C-alpha cells in the first residue's frame, strides 16, 4: 500500500500532531512555530488535492482506522463533497492564517501566540475530521474538539467581552453536543449501529418499531447542529462571540466553523436518514423555514448594529441561512447554490472580518458611524470591503450572485416561488446596511486628527487575494459549478 | 395502562430524560455561572446513564475475556463510548471553570444578571 | 492549610495511590481501566500532595512546566504510535495489521500497540490533571491582576 492510501487519516493527524508539538516548539524556538503551521497547511492542501485526483480516477472510497472495518472500527469516507469541504477548510484556513501571522502580534500577548497556533491547528484538524468521518460518535468527538478550540481562540484574547462571549458560546455549544450525544444514544438504542451507512440500512426496520425514538433523535439533531451553526432561533451566542474575538478568529469562526456544522447536518440528513424517512418527517421543511427566518431577521438585526464586527456577525446569521435553505429545499440546484455559498461566504466573510481587523488596527475605530471617509485613508482595504459588500448583496461580477442565482433557480424548480421572493428581499436588506457604509467611506471626508497607523503588507496582501478570489468565483464560476454538479449527482444521485 | 407499564419497564430511560431536561433547563435559565457548569455535567451524565443502560443486559457478565461458561457478556461498546464522553465532559468542565475564574476576576461576581448590570452601568 | 492529620494521612496514602494508578495504567489492556482511569488516579495523588501541603510541595513533585511538557509528549506519543503502524504497513492506528507483536492474551506484555498507547494516555491524563489544577489555583491566586497570560 502506498502512502497515498493513508492521506485521509494523515490530513487530520498532521494537524493534531502539529497542535501537540506547538507548545514544545514555542518554548524551544518560538520563531519556528508559524512556518511549521504553514508547512502543515500546505502539506494538508497537497494531500487534499491528491485525494481529489484519486477520486477522479477511482471514485469514492473508504479508509478504516486501525484496519477495523465497520461496525467495529471508525470509518472515514472520501467522496467529492467531503473533499470539497476539506479543500475549503484547509485552503481558506491557510489564507486566514497568513493574515493572522501579522494581526496576532497586534491583538494578543506574545506569550500566547504559540497556544493560538496550537488551537488553530486543532480547529482546522478537527473540522477536517468532521468533514471526512463516517461515524456518528467520531463526529461527536471531533465536534467537541472543534467546540473547545473555537471557544478557546475567542477567550485567548483576555478581555472581559471575550471571556463572557466565550463562556456563553461554550455553554450553548455544550448544550448542542449534549443534544447530539442524546440523539446518538436514541439511534444506537434502536439500530445498534454508529456507522452512517449501517444506520441507514437499519433505520427503516427500526422506524416501524420505534418511531418515537427516531422522532426525538431527529429533533435533537436539528437542535444540536442548529445551535452549533447558528440556525435562526438558536443563534444567540454568535454575535458576541464573533464580534469580540480577535479578527483572525472571527474570520475563521464565521467563515469556516459554522459551515462545517451545516455540512455535518447535511451529511446526517442525507446519508443517515433514508429518503423515505425524510419524507415522513418534515425535517427539510423545518430547516427551510428556520433558514428563511434567519435570512430575514439576521439582516434586520444587522441593520441596527453600531459595531462593525457585530454587524458582520449578524450578517453571518443571515448568510448561513442560505446554506440551510439549500439543504432545506431538497432540490439539486438549490443544494448546488448552498454548497457554492459555503465557499463564497467563507471567502467574503473572512475577507470582511479581515478588513474590520485592519480598520481597527489602523484607526482604532469599530463603530459603523465613525467609518466616514475611511476610504480615503485605507483605499485598497475599503475597495475590498466594497467587493465583499457587493458580493453579500449579490451584485453581478461577485460570487454572491452566483450562489443566490442557483438557490433561486432551485426554489423555482421546486415550485416554491415564496423563497425566491425571500432571496430577493434579503438582497435588498443586505444592501440597506452594506451600501451606506461603502458610500460614507468614499464620499464623505475623513475626520480625525490622529494619524493612521501603518498596516502590515502581508495583511493587505491577504485581503487583496480574498478580493480577487471573490471576483474570480463571481466571474468564472464554471469549474466549481461543474465540479459540484458532478459531485451532487454522484453523491446524492439526484 | 400500557404506557405506565412501558414506563415501569424502562425507568432508566425516564430518569435519563428527566435528568437531561433538568440539566438543560438549569443551564439555559439559571444566572449563576457555576450552576450552569454543574447543570452541563448533569446533562452529560444523563446521556451517559442512558447509554450505559442501553448496553446492560440483566445477568450479563463484565466484558473481560475469560471463561464464563453459559453466561454472556454485556455490550462493551457503550461503556467505551461513555468513557470517551466522560473525558470530553471533564475537559469542557475544566475549561468552563477556568473561564468562570477569569470572569470572576474581572467582574467580582459569577452571576450573569449582575454582570449584565455592571456592563450596562458602564456604558 | 496547616493540618497535621491531613498531612500525615496523605503522606501515608499517596504512595499507594500512585502504585495503584500505575497498576491500572499498565493493566489497561487486560482489565477494566486503562490510561484515562489510571492517569486520573495518578494525577489525583499529585493534586492531593499540593492540597494537603501547599502548592510548592506539589510543584516539587512535578512542576507546571514539566507537567505541560509531559502533556504534549503523551498526546504526541499516541499520534506517533499510530504513525508507526503506517510504516509497518497497516492503516493509521492499526495493531495486528501492522504486525505489532501481540503476545498471548492475558499476559502483561501482550496486545501489541495497545499497552504502549495506554501508557502514553496515562501520562497525558495524569499531567493534564496537574496542569488543570495548577492553572485554576494560579488563576485564583492572582486576583486583581488581569494581565496574566492565558491558561
């Protein structure tokens, strides 16, 4: 067996090893920490690409940890969608990390940057694990690692707001994982299996015998992943957590972490529950309506925010609604839109949080009202903000339009005209709070005496790269769309 | 009557669910941060109880490999899963408690309502 | 805490607790218990030392630094044992498939990679207990000094 066969496990393991080494390395040679983590990201990216190549050659495959096949062992499943997620996680993780290299020096004390790197590696590793695993309990373990790591990269900046937000996040995320564990218990009770595929095979028989158990489990799963991914009424932790965290943490939390929970929910809904079960219980409808509420209310809450980062955080609640809408519509084109939006939103929200970080670092301003004329002093950064804002609204030439387009087309194909209206309405709502900032930033004069602090070129470079990517995926979406179409056709058979 | 009989047979599950709801309710509604952490543990423990109860068979032997004649083993898997769950629960608890210590240092209280009051007074 | 009874009792009890913890760790592949339980017992003995005497007595047993070194080392060891399986032709964390010597079931030296992993887990858990305790204690001790770096 060649080394390539082990890539699925290695992607996760090298991040974990990196996280374990980091405290030692930081004590020994602190300058080596950042290059080591960069190297791990690059290695993981290379491995993910190699997986993709192998998928094209041979189709989906499985990896059995410890050579134990299910039902005994943990199984990793590698298919196109999962590799798509891993590519996004590792690739954008690398991008945000490059930004973090310079930003952290500004926001954190030097002694804790080593720990930050360790947590970052743990976070990306556990998210890759969540994307690849095919086992309910293994998913739980990765969820908990991811939960702790994401709380810790908030609380590592020891301000009062961060600690409080982090505690709130921790309690609600513990509630989420508690619910998920209960759901596993309920499912294990009636099927005796933990592997996705084996549960799927055992469920129809069990559903006849113990329907109540499965109903409860379904509800718990929706609550669990809804809490983790900030589905509308369960979003209360998100604004504080994402707004008070250091900017790189905000970018990775808003850009990647909530997406991976949405993806896990998708995995469970589509690969654990058989289609007959999904028709008998209106899971998709519930997710769809909650997503709709989230899309509308997230934007409405965002309008009244005074703090820039809080506004972006509320906007994330609205945007994750699109992903859930794709899942809820249960229609291939809409799913395509949802999955494309995972990439798009990760890019643009990551970039917008980076922009917020640069503005705060350069001028010390974080209130929306104080951003008048900021385009004159930070032109490139504000152009990036403009591109991000346009993409949120869905103006042609940006990625946001493409995903909304496919979502709307999917809604039309599913004969749900109402949701097309929701999408259009939400674009208007987005315009209401993004456009004034952009207009004020460029058309009003800059007031303020204090000099603008210089910003590292690396940070501006990362933002520029993000801006180019947002435009690229808006102008030339074809490769990703073709890939996703094939992936969805292969994976779901729709 | 049928329902009552089912309940009497499956009282483990009933207890587990009651504990789960108690934990969840306290965690979400109580303002004392330490009590939230305790409630989180109650909630986790209820799930562990349910899991272990699933794996138990009346009269079964502990799953250690030895000669047990006509006897049978209980299911070892839930035990192994719960051990993992306990480890995870311990680490979350420890992290939550260290956060509470820090919060106490900044605000001088562990009551969420008082913290909100302090913050609103400062603004 | 200046209590003669606690001090004397814990001085008596601690060695036994530690031996018991090591026993549980080493027999992890033969009987219930293993790295986590044994490590927790061992770690508890160190915490007991620090509680019954004072923090410096506990630190004399194992300092905060070396505890966190051991913590990383334990986790790293676990991951590396998994990688060794790769070199020997199994999947990640494989045991028999990677031709680890299995020995005869029931003997102390048996089970291939499992006892090795158990020892690493025990090391990790014991040192984690200690670091958690130190972190909480130090966080408590420095009231009014919010500038302390992260735990």
